[in-house]
């Protein structure tokens, strides 16, 4: 049994990621999968529902989704136990679908809650895929690392909110991303606070939410010509107006 088995079982309830401790991996190591036609199939799968997405868009969607899903177990374990499983391409494999991933971990090694060590582990874990995606799609590594940073920020917030430690989760995410010498460092990935009032006379906001500000672009516009509300290419004022409108729409839809 893995030392973090209880945390794995919590993660497995998310519907996004299933984590299993498997001393004998049930398939090729991740480092070998990345070099096989598996990755090409995964890139092609990003066009499902997005038939006009360009090659760099395939790479953007894949690296973003892969980073978000695989980091779920790291964020969950770190926030709930203060330890994380060591992820490495030589001791893991995945069974990936469009919206979820099965992650198999052969090593029972854990890291303590050391931000520098976790940061380095994540960089080493994602590096081979970044290089291969760049070779296959021409999506520059720097753009991929921006997308990974965005994904990690989203992952920690996504995990932290239902645990009741959203502020700690956001602080942890930014600590992971702000080392000056790290490829995860950029000027944009951050969190923006929204306080929206139904009436100017209200003493407390009707909506109070933190939204992740992105540094990378998923290139969705190459499929349908539209930019995401949080797209890095949308001017700040337009982005904030779009997000505020969406938050209000979501609020009234829940009423």
C-alpha cells in the first residue's frame, strides 16, 4: 500500500483522475509512451469537438489538460497531508481519455511539503512531454510552460476551494510559480479578486470570487474564431467585463 493511499482514494472521487499504486506498471512507462505514437493519437484527440483546431492548438489543449489532471494528486496530497507522491516519467504510466486520466505510480516514495522540491519534481515530470509536443506541433516550450503554470494555478485553487483552504491553495500555487530561475515563472499567471455588488448600497458583495489570470493561450480561436473570457490576448478591461458578466449569469442561473 502506498503511504498516501487514503489521499489517493479522495482524489479518485473527483471523476477527473484515478490514481493507483502499481509496483508493476500495467503498461509502458510514461517516458516511453511520450516517444510513441500514443502522443500523436492524444494530440489528434484534442480535435474532438474542435475540428478546425490547428496543430499548436492540439499541443496547447493537451499539455494544459495533462498538467491539470496529473497535478490533482499532488495538490490534494500536499494540501491535506503535507506530503506528495514522487511523480517521474520512469515510474508512472497513464491511461488517458479526453476528460480524465488513470495514473499508475510504481514508486512509494513521497516528498515532504517543500515547495522547491515539489516545483523541481513537476518540472522534471512535464519536461519530456513539453519537448515532444514541441517537436510534433511546433508549439514553443516557453508557451507550453506558460500553459502549465496556468494549469497548476487552476489545480491548486480547484482542490483548495472544497477543502476550505482556498487562500492557502492560491498562496501555494503562487509560491510554486514565482521562483525567478524556474521555467514556471512568468509575469501573468496570478489570481484576480472579483467583488460584485447587486446594489451600490449593499455592505457585502453578492459575489466574491477569485479568478485565475492566464499567461498562456489555448488557441481555441483557431477552431471557432472566438477568444476565451480569460484569454491572454483579451485586453484587461474587456476580460474583467466578460468575467463579471459570466459570474452574474452563473449566479442568476443558480437562483
